[in-house]
C-alpha cells in the first residue's frame, strides 16, 4: 500500500480530491463513511454495476457520474470511491496523498479567507460579496473533506466555526450532518463532539425549544454506542471484519448528559422511559446508568424549583414514586444478572438518594424519630438483599464471586454514608468485621483500595 502511494503524483492526488468533493457535494445526505481495501472496493463497484438501483438513487447516480467523468482518475487505476444509499467508501490505497492534497487546499483557502475577512472586501459592492462568499464556500468544502481524513484536525473545526459565526443564514442542520458523518467513523473524536455542542448552543440561542434536536441527539448516541462500523450486513461481510464500536463510549454518553440541561421536565421523563429498555439490555454498561442518574437528579431539581407549594409537593411525590420504582427495578436486575458492578453502583446512588431526599415520613417530615425509623426499615430490607446475595452457592465461576464482592462492598459503603450519619448501628444486624474479612478473602486488592471505607465502617 505504501509503495502504491509513492506512485501517485501530485496531479493525481488533486484529481482524487476533486472526485471526493464532488461526491460529497452531490450526495449531501451521506451519513456513514468507511475506509476500504482496494480489492474489496473493486468487488463493491462491480456488484453495484450489476445491480439495479431505485429510481431516486439512479437519478442521483446519473448526475454524479456526469460530474465525475470530468475528473480523470489516475492512469491504470480503478475507482477509488464507492457511494450508494448515502454510504461512502474510500479506498485505503491513496489516503496519504489525498490527505496531503486536501490539507494544502484547505490551508491555502484559509489563508486567503483570513486575509480578506477583516477588510472591506466583502462590504464594498455586490461582486465583492459574491467573491467573499466563494472564499467561505471553499473553506467549508475543503475542511469537510479534510475532517473525513483527519477527524481531530482542530484548525479545520475552528475554521468552520469562524465561517458559521459570520453567516447569519447558515443552516445549522447541515453542520450537524457533517459532524455526524465524522462521528460515523470516529465516534470518540472529542473535537467532533465539542463542535456539535457548539452548534447546538447556537441553535438554542435562536429558538425556544430544542425538543426535536435533543431527541435526535439521544438517538444518535445510542446508535453510535451499539452499531457496527457498517450497518449493512452485506458490506460488513465483503469489506471489513465486523468491528463493533465500543458500547462504553464515554464521550458520546457525556454528550448526552450535557443535553439534559436543555431538556424540559416532560422530556426528562421521556428520556428516563426510553433509556430504561436500553439499560436493561446493557447491564454491564455503567455509562447508561450514569446518564439515568443525571436525569433523576434533574427531575428532582425541577420539582424543587416549583414556585407553587402544592405543585412542588405533588411533583416531589411523583419523584418519590419513580425513585422507589427504580430501586425495585434495580433489585430485579441485580438478582437476574449476577456480578454486574454497574448495577451495584447504580443501587448505591439510589439508596443514598432515597434516604437523603425521602428519608422522612410525609406525615412528619421534621421528626427525627420518624426519619430514623424509615432508615431502619430501609436498611433492614437492604440487609435482606445482602443476605440473599451472600447465600448464593459457592462456585468457581467469576460472576458468582463478583456478586458477593459487590454486595459486601455496597453494604460497607452504605454503612459509611447512611448509618454513621443517622446514628444507626449496623453491627446489631451483622458484624461489619465479617464483611471486611469476606472482602479480604475474595478480593484483597479491593479491600486495599477501599481501606478508607472499611476503616470508617469498622466498629
């Protein structure tokens, strides 16, 4: 591959760049891009030639073919791109020359744009405005192609921000499509996620509601979290091995958490409802449960900010019921899927939050005795869950041992965070030293890392 790259002249590299940019211009709805070995690309192109496409795609291909015919491909070489059903494949044979060509074109266009952006060049007359608009289009066009080859090229992202900031009539939906296209092959690109948030902030400053955009963003995160590099099974089997994208894409889930601040109370509830199914299918993915925790805290904050006392009390009761349902659902998952640390971490949050926010009886919220009684009832139930988890028959399977370790760690932490502050002596129910010895025996490294917790939990 490297040897072939050396045979590509500068003129041929610019021809390939023209082809790539023509494809992007004439199919603006491309939503996935991948880099394909030349032999696989040849198979795809032969298959495409022998297959009838739908009428709308056929019309698009006809227009695109007439344009591409003007761009000469390197002599003796086959096609270097594949485009069908809004999917783009790029040959790996000439990526380096193509990258050098588009970087040169972009930097050249950016230098000219900067030279004239601060002058009166764009304000004097109509021809000047048209010329400056062409400069902006060149910067946007070349930066888009460059980002497909180098997703973290910060100068290209910043150039796009500069152009968009100077254009009042710019379509932000187009920019969201560009960043989504980059994320289709680089789902952990911090620059792409950051740029996407920048665009959403601009949209938020110009409209009252972002409900539709926020819904699409949440779906995008789930799509990135679980899909394959190419969605079509035929492409997966003929192009590249099925490289599944990491479900624990922290940048994607952090982006989704960031969106919560723009959500209405109704949309927060909707997100909790829709994400529950996904979380139940991915019980080992802590990122989704972290997202649910953020949503629940936002729901609690929205209820507390109600101006009307009656409305506030009613909404807090609804939050209390939802919190209890989440605890019950979490217990069901813990009993069904043993040894999943993400479930125990989520339960720790739920338990501490339950005691902190709903520990008092509604009839007597200021009575300290009522609070302690409520906490005692809750802790009795948690001890019952702990006992069930510790009584699982011994097995050499790692999941069973993990369940015991997580249950013991959970109770030690709960004793530290809840019982010590409420004056409840957990040692009357079960000696903390027993849990500590169990943790030392099954997982010495965890007991060392959790030394502070064990110290505070000790009698």
